[in-house]
C-alpha cells in the first residue's frame, strides 16, 4: 500500500497524477500545469487555506 495514496510526477510531456483506490487499483491521468494549479486551489479551498498568491492582482492603481 502507498504511504500517501496520491503521487504526482513530472516529465517532459507534463504532469501525471496517480491515485490509489485500494491495494489493487490505481487511477492515473496526465495533467497540464494549469490542471495541477486548479487542483491545488481546490484542495486549499477544501482545507480552508487562504492563499495570498494573487492578492496583489486585486489592487488597482487609481
């Protein structure tokens, strides 16, 4: 069994995420960098993490 049931790898083709459903089944999918960033944002939201990565984009010079 995996220590953590999710593995994310990077290659020259992009990223791949693999999720262990149980000891016998793993689901794997290729992802773009944008997909991976969207996943990070969704996980942060589910955990209640507030990110400040883009807060400076909200400031508009007047």
